C-alpha cells in the first residue's frame, strides 16, 4: 500500500507501507488546513464548502459561494456539501483553507466535513448573519451580498 503525505506546501513525499493508514493521511491533510499563509506570505485561497440545503438559507449558501468563486476564481472555489467531500480533500491537498458555510443550526456542511475526518478552518452560519430561515423562495440579492461580505471578512 502507498500513503501520501505533504512535506511542504508544494512537494509530496510518497512512502511505501505494509498497510494503508487512512488516519495518518487525514491527520497530515488536517495539519495543512491549519496553515493560513502560503510561502509568499499571501493569504491562501479558500474553498467554500456550502450546505446547499432546500430552505432559503441553504440555497443562499451555494448562491453566495458560486458568485464569489465566479468573481474571484484566483481566491475562492465553491463546493456543495451534498456532493461529498472529494472537493474538500482535493482543495486541502492543494493548500486551500476550508470555510464551512452552513445555512442554519443543522450545520450540514460542518457535519459532512466531520464525517470525513476534516475540519473547516473557518465556520459561518447564514442565520447568524441576521438572515431568517424561511421558505425556499425567500432568496434576495442583498442576502447573497451580505453573505459574500462575511466570507471575505472571515
């Protein structure tokens, strides 16, 4: 079996072992999350891991994440929690920090990361920004912009 771990942000070291140790790999990937800057001293890019639920706050998470990733593809990437954590694992291996964007107290994005042994470096919850969880059609452009501002400040 082969397990991979990261020596630095840009180099990989492959070690052959008798058995694959998934926990060791997850711990090493997790240690990458904790670094907030890349070697040049600039802020690392961010993966916005969005809940993308069915309520208005869930829909707003993915709309805000997608809009920001479209506006600033050099700094942000969006991933929907319901599609799994592959995008988060890939982003961590590329040196991204993970921001869990939950719509409400159900914390779907945070839970999905936790199930895979990952933790977000930053957590935001839409309802804590003063946006009430209501019917699915209650999605307003000003709500999206409010969430985007919060992500940029995080």
